[in-house]
C-alpha cells in the first residue's frame, strides 16, 4: 500500500508540474487567433514530420538491437521495434516508466539459457536494463555535444538564450552547501556499493541487490562485444537526421516561421529534447513551455504564436507514438 501511495503521489506531482507548465505556456493566448494559426498551416509538412518520427522509432529499435545481440542473438528487429513503441506510449502514463517496460518486452521474447528452465532467459531483465541505460546515456551525450556545437557556432543568436534562460536560472539555485550534499551522496553511494560487494555472499539482501547491479553492468558492457560497431554510430547519425527533419517539417508547416533556416530547425529540435527530459508525462507542458520560450527569446516570435508551433510539433509526435504504441501492444498481446 505504501508503494502504491508513493507511485500515486509521484504521478500527481508530475501531472501537476505538466499542468502548471501548460498554464504558463497558454496563458494570454487568444483562442480565436490560435485556431486561425492552426488552420493556416501546411498539413502536408505535418504528415512528413510524422513519417520522419515513425522512421525514427525503427532506427532507435535497430540501434538498440545492436546492443542486445551480444546478450541474445535471437532478439528480432520486430521485437525491439515493439519494445520501443510500447515504451513510448507508456511514458504518457508515467514519465520514464517506458524505459523499464520495454525491457520487459525484450525479456519476455528472449530465449532461455537452458530449455529445461524457461524462466532463466539469456536477455535477463537486468541485462536489458543495462543496455537501456547505455543507450539513453549515449543519446544524452550526443544531444549535449550537438547543443554545444550549435550554441558555440551561433553564440550571438543562441548563446544569450542558453545562458539567460537555462544556465543562469539553474546555477543561481546552487550554493556552496549543495556541493557538500552532492559529495556526501557520492561517498554514501560508494560505501553502499562496497558493502554490497563485501557481503554479496553472506547476506541475502546484498546478494540480491548485487545480482541486479551486476546484471545492469553486464548489459552496459554489451557495447564491447557489439559486432560492426560502426553501424551503431551510423544509426545514431540517421536518428538525429530524422529528429532534425521532424522539427524542420513542422517549421515549414508554420507560415509565421518562414524566415527560419535549417540550423534553426536543429536548434529547436535540441531545445525540444530538453523539454522532453523534464519528468512529466509525455513531455506535456514542458515541451510547449521551452519551445515557445526559445522562439520568443531568440526570434522575437510572440509566445502566443510560438505556442502554435509547439502544439503542432508535440501533438503530431504524440499521435504517432500513440498509434504505433497501440499497434505494437496489440501485436505483442496477440502473438503467442
């Protein structure tokens, strides 16, 4: 009961944050102008954006499968694709829960280590979770590198937004005592890891937790055994190309953004990624807020107008994720 109550409270806080961000994003919007702006958009470009998003799901799946093959070479592209899609739609229910659910999809379809013991799978949940941690860490690193390159290359345009709207507000809330807390937490984590390793053979709890941690590390290390590693990087480049195309297509669909170029589309794609990183269901509210803020601060687009682009972009992506998620869930539910 306590765990259930804790989950409910976390969801309510997350949903409350999303509602607050939506309120601040849409505050002052004239709905007649909003509807008029939506109607003026070029919908063929929205369909192109949705097609690019669909292709991105497939690329993420085949890239993730490269990490899974050293663990279980029986994992198919379809299973990885379904795992990605079901994870995406799950994030609309509770933020970040999709990363755990897609691990279950893979483990369910994995082959057993021993046919006589069907419960002991090659791709155990812990190992699959390790591959997810590795993949998401890599994605975050690539996003930060691209953001740094874009900001540095056009600092006169993007630097002010990054420094004034993101970096300064974040650092102003950090004082010297925070770093002491971070250092103490790091030391506590190190001590806990040592205790788990020291008593992994003699204590049942430590043995169970260490087994989980060890499985995650094995999954994380799957990149060392990955064949044709260049494909992993090629898929990453293709994924970010589709992300750029999604942002650019939505930008081309909005007549009030005709003056923006391809670099601006990449910047909006990166800023949108920051919005999706906020722990709210499906990025709702956070994406709208950060995108409309960027358009207003950098390009002088009124917030009431920028929210049209944010709504088009997020809604088209959400519809695509929901459709593919429902399709993949139905497939996995009906397949023996």
